[in-house]
């Protein structure tokens, strides 16, 4: 027994003698295990723990408090033992007495205090009813000392309460709905019934007409052609399609009515029935029988609706599918054209073509036809602007941003539906990403993608037999340029005896080129497209050449014009200079001077430019300096501009 | 328990002793009551507690936030925790908002001893007020010369309605409710009077304890005090057995009639004084005859060195006369509790194992009769000492701050304590009897249900 006793004490001391934030779980388990089976052990443990609480170190107290909490929540005896000295325990753990503050490491002391308060709150919530002391301590700390309790329990209770209220509210709403449903059920039923009846009538009318029409059986004639079951299936489908009543001028009205009724049935009645079924399933009412009967009725109605729908679709399949899948088909229209065309070119599927034959001529034609049909059927123009829009709509890679396509609004940054605890600080739930920023973020990068090019094999016949399988872009190094050839390797577009020449490996490609050119010029019928392309290239090249020539001519003329301009400018300058010099040199005899000047200018023209320039400048300067002293301003300005002029002259020696 | 009931049934145990046994059992199992909460409306430390003496039902509390409240301790106002916890809310509150309320701390609140229609409060705002409980209006106002520390009314008075008030002032004043004036002014203390207590054996005798450490006995019919307790005058242990005393009483009956009806304990010394000069004390030691003679000589108008005797070093903070009126318990700021023999005026030298007592405030002691216990507020705990041995019988820990007052209700065997933490705690006997009863009932019920089920099964078969 003594050993045992020592054991608890040793365990507790070991557990509290650590720097961890938690008690070692293994030790804790051991303590609990030891204490569970003997009361004296527990008493000793309580004693030891209270002693440890008096230690002058917050860490020890903290760990001790954790152990105390563990035992406190589990053992009644321990509770009674601890509670006798609860005030002491509290003063040691909370440190509310001024003369007994918490001991040394202040960081741990604050943790200790927070933990103690939290524990006290927990204890009060759990055992407060049974222990006056706990209530007292809690009350004292809370109301007298005004300690701030974390209030975990109350918060949890509040949340619970809110949730309950919400549930009650939804229940209330459901009950209201149920009541209104109970009142409205008969009218709904009537409406649905009338719609169904009308649909039935319409169907009857159509069927009656159909019976009148003789159906031409197509079954037997080319049945053996279908090789695979798949094809047969398609065939059968097409036959069925054929069997169906097709709309014509006679029954358009009936079909319209039917379609309308169908739409009404699907959108309004089906929705309302589904909704009321869900309401009935969720609602909680004291009287279950009524609800069950209503539910049963509604399910019946729904089944009937489904039946009618099916019937509708069967009878007026075109209508049903058209109405239903119209959107989709429109949407995928462009995508569909590609494969069908490709299919027609590469592996033409006969049954499909047959089917098309049944309906209309070609695939593209079918679609067009269908569109026109639609237009006819619905008598609306919504299709044409739609297709127009579709044709000019940008093709975009799929992405989540498409969900917000065209929305020009701000986004909440921190409300993504995920409860993300931010570990880096507070979360601003009202943060907003402006619309411009969103647009910027959603800007899609487009990547250049090279068109996959099918490189054709050379297919030139080899000497050892077989065809050359080399794949080159344009020119095979052994067989020259790659040209379309038939199965034996003869070039297709050459009907002439050149077929003998072709296989020769050492043929000059250039010669070949010219040859081909000749050939293309010779015949156009063999491969029209290629011919055309070549012609186009030729044309383009010609045009380019032409343009180049023109450009050259333009350049020359431009140069010429420039030179002419320069010359003109020079002349103008010379004239000015001449004028100026004459006017300044002889200010008095103007009349004569003018004529003289003119003469001189004409005379000057004939002299060489450089000579004239030099001479003119010097004279001008000299005259200006000598004669026009009074006009000092002019002179200075001229002097100032002199430098500029000089550089100018150097740069443009032939222009003034 | 059941054995005792059986004995009582058979007449082997007298009714009195039976009830005493039950009571003492209960008292010895006092603990913090979990099922009785008194919701205190006070926002300050509680200075005074008293259960009314007539019904034992209404608890009066006075607190230092100038509020007074009355609670019904028998009937709870509401319940909590599935009816487990009975909450006793105040039925009457008088606080500062009341237009006639006290301005400062209420230091003392006592019931009018005859009924619960009146109560008296004394406050630090120098007033003693008499209140009508039903209308919560002030009936009477006494202006005191200083802070009122304690008021007291005699529980056995039939010929007077005097409130003894101990104040900062050195004089004890007796306020007469009948006339609304001061009937007496008792001077003798040299400092403020912390505590006042009427004798439980004579309606004329008043005991006062002052800050000067003196405990004085006053006979209000005469001038001056007739006894000052001296801590150095002591006797060992209890008084000699009753037989001797009764013999003595018989010897000295000649003058006892003059002392009034039942002031035997107190009047005895006087008689002895007159009869035999130096045999003033019944103390077995009986030393210092000289001093006794001095005291005898000086008694009526008493002004002497003996007058300066002190009962405690420091102030006397609490006084309590035992229910039989033969002993006086006093607590002092020297952290001592002394038990005095009222008849001889001697310190009985009982060593109470107190740790510390509150020194700054008057404390209110309580006693229980049968297991003779005294309840003393010792700092944050209340301790129950055996009166004769001074041994700690129980310790009641529950308050988080100093306990100022306690009251033992001998009718319910419940202890009420009030402290500076604004709480009034109820300490009641653990529900031994009821628990036993419940257990018994449960077992019986189980037995019956078991059999019932058995019968049901049989019927089904």
C-alpha cells in the first residue's frame, strides 16, 4: 500500500515536473488508472495536488491545475475533497488575492489564470447545481471581482437557440405551405386534369389524321444493305421517325396547341407538383393521415403527368425533341457541322446519308432545314438574331469565370462559401474586389496553337517496289516535290507521259517545278482547287511584283520631287538674299535697284550655288556691319543666328 | 436516529433530551447549504445579521452600502436547478435610494425583540433609525454624536424599550423608543464603543466593549458601571458545579429581591460584597484580596485604578453573552477570544485556537446552546469553538473575503454568515434525516413496484 501511495505522488510529481503546455498523456492516464480503483489513492492525489498548487512556480501550478481538472470532471470524491478548499485553489490558480499574486513566469501565469477561469466556468456549468462552493466561487469572481469569463457555454447555448429558432421558423413556413396546399389541392388537380384532357384530345385528333394517311412501308427494299446492328438501329430509328406524324399545314394548329399544353404541363404543373411533394415530405404535422393521402394523390398525379409527357413525346416526337432540345441543338450547331462534313469527306457513312436522304439532302442542308422548320413552327424571329449573335460570339476556353459572364458587379473577397479560419489575423468579411479587377483577373490568355498539319507521304514508287513513305513538308530529297499520286505512285494531275519521268530519282526539282507550272497552265480540270490556289498565288505574286515596281517608281518620283523642292527652296533663298543685299546697299534709289536686283538675281541664278552662297554671305555681313550700325539689334540677332546657320549649312550643303 | 425515536416512543428518553440530541446531531453536521441560497442585494460588505427572535423566520442584514434587507429564510421565493436550489430573495430592501435611508454604511441592524414590525439600524452617518417593517418607513430617528458601531436591544426587557448604541463617542447612549429621546448616557469608556450587548439574564444589565479594550457592565438603574473586566483576573475552568452555587444562593437570598426578578447571576457579587467583605470572588484561586477590597470600596461611583482594567489588548471587537447569561465571550483585536464568567468577572483562561481575527471592524459572534459552541468569524472563515475547551470544532470556509458577522438560528440549527464578499451564506445540517427517509421510501417503493411487476407478470401468464 505504501508503495502504491508513493506511486501516485511520484506520478503526479513527474507529470507536473515538465515545461510542456500539456500534461504528458501517458502519465495522466497512469494517474487516472491508479486513482480509479482506490479512494485513499485519490485522497492522497488530492492532497498532493493541493500541495503542488502551493508551489511557487506557475508552470507547476498550471500542470497541476490540468490534472485537477481531469480528476475533477471524473470523480465525485475528488470533487468533494477539492471543493472544501476551493477558495484556496482559486486564489492559487486565479491569483485574485492581492497579497497572493501568481508566481514567477508571468506568461505562464496569465495562461494559468485564463485556464483556471475557464475551468471554473466549466465546473460551474457542469456541477454548479450540486456544489454551492463552485457557484459561490464563480459568482464571486464574476460579479464581485468582475473577472471576464469566456462564456463558452452561453455562446454555445445561444447558437443552439438560434438554430432551433430557425428550424421552428422553417417548420412554420412549411406548415403554412401545407395548409395552403391543402386548400389549393383540388384546384390544382382540376387544372392538371383539364390540361391532360386537352392534350389527350389533341393527340386523338392527330392520331385520327394519321390513320387516314397511308404509310408507305419502306422496310423491305434495302434491308440487306445494313451490315452492322448499329446501322440497323439507325435505320429503325429513321423508320420510326418516318412513321411519326409530321406536321403539315393541316394540323399546325393542333400541334401548336399541343405544344403549348405540353409546355404548360412541363413548366407549371410538373414544377408545382414536385414542389408540393417536397413540402409534404418535409412538413411535420400532427395529423399524418391527411398528409399521407395528399402525398399519395400527388405522386399519382405526377406519375400521370410523366405518362402524358411520354405520350406526347412519342406521338409528336419532333415537337417534343424540338421543343426540348432546341436550345441545345442551336448551341451545338456549329460544332456539329464540322464532324459531319469531315465524315462526308473522309468516310462517308451510307446509312446516315440515307437517313439524310429520307429527310433532306445533305447534313448542312438538314440543319438549315431544321432551322427553317423551327422558324416555321414557332413563328418567331428569335432564332435569326440568336444565330447571328452566335456567329459573332467569341470562342472562349471553358473556365469557371464563365459562370460570371457579363456580370458587372463587385465580388465579396472573403465569402467564398468556405469557412476558412484565417491564421494570419482578422478576416474582413466585407472586403470587396471591384468589378474592374475581376475583369482584369478573368482576362483569358490565348495561346497560339499550330494547326495540325497532316504531312503527306511522298508515295513515289521505289525501285524495289512499294511507295516512298518519307514524309516531307514540300520536297522529298529523293523524289522531288510532293505531289498527289495515285495508288501506284503516279502523279495524279499529270496525264501526260511525264508519269514515266516522275519516278526517276535524279530529276532536277527546278525543272520539275517549271514542268508543273506548265502543266498547271495546261490543264485546270484535274485538280481544280490546287490549280486555283496556284493561280491565286501567282496572282498575289504578280500583284506584289507590280506593287514593288510601283513603289520603286514612287520612290524615284518622290526623290525627284524632293530634289525639285530643295532646288526651289534654294532659289527662293537666293532671291531673298539678293533682294536684301540690294535694298540695304542702296537704300535711296529704290526703283532702279529693284530692277537691278532683279537682273542681278537672274544673273546670279546662273552662277554656281556654292560660289554664290559664299559671296552672298560675306557681302551681306560686311554690308550689314558697315552700313547699318544704327540697327544694332538686327546685327546682333544675325550674329547670334550665324552659328546655327553654319551648322545648318554643314549638314545640308546643298540646301540653304 | 431511529433507535432514539424508538426510545422516545417507549418513554425511555425525555422529550427535552431527545430534542437536544437531535439538535446537537444536526449542529455537529453543519455544512454549506447547497439547497438554500440567500440572494443578497447588497453591494458592500455585510456587517450585521440577525434572525428575528419571535418567529425565527426573517433574516435582517445590514451592509456597508447603506442597505438593509429582510429575507424569509423559511420560504423560498423561487427555485433553481429543478427545484433543488431554493433561492431566498430579499422581501424588503432599504438602500440609498430610499429617501429616508442611511447615507453611509449600516453597521448594525437588529430586530425589535418583541415582534418583526420594527427594526433598528445604526449607521456610520451618525443616525440610529427605527423602521416600520411593513411600510419600510422610518418611525424614529436618533442623532448620535459619531459613527454608530453597534446597537442592541434587550431580548428580555419588559419594562423598557431602550436601544443601546455604541458609537465613536466614549459614551454609550440609550435611546428610548417610547419617548424618542436619549434615556441615558453612560460614560466610562475612554474610547469609542465597538460593541454593545444586553445581558440575557437581566433586562437591566448592559455589557459594552470599547476600543480602549475594556468591557464594562452597566446596571441601567444606577449611575456608572459596576464592573470592568480584567484579563489578569482569572479563574481556571468552569464555575463550580451547580449544587454549590445553589447552596451559596440560598445563603445569600436576603437581598436578591432588590435586584429584580432574574438577575441572579449578576446580583450575586453585589450581595457577596455586602455580606462578606474579602470573599468577593467565587474563584477557586481567590488571590489578591487587597485589590478586591479596593474594588469593593470604589464600586458605586467607581473612579480608580481598577477602572482602568482591560479585557483585551487593543479594542474589544465582539461580545456575546451565552444564552443562559452566565458567561460572556469577547473577541478582541489582539486576535483573542476570552470566556468570562459573568458572576465572578474572571477570565476563565480558555485557550481558543484562533488564528487571526479581523481587527478593524466589529465582528458579530454567535453561540449555540447545546453543544456549547461559539461561532467566530476568523478572517475568511468562520470557526466553531467548543466554549469550554476552546478546541476548534468546525471551520466553515466559503467566503472569499473577510467574514464580519454570523448568526446562529437555534430554531433551525442553521448558521448564517455574512462577509465582505457581499454574500450571505447559509450553513445548515446535512439532510441526514430526510436522506434516510428518502432512502427508506425509495426502498419501500422499489419493493412495491417489484411486487407489482411480479403480479403483472403472473397475470399475463
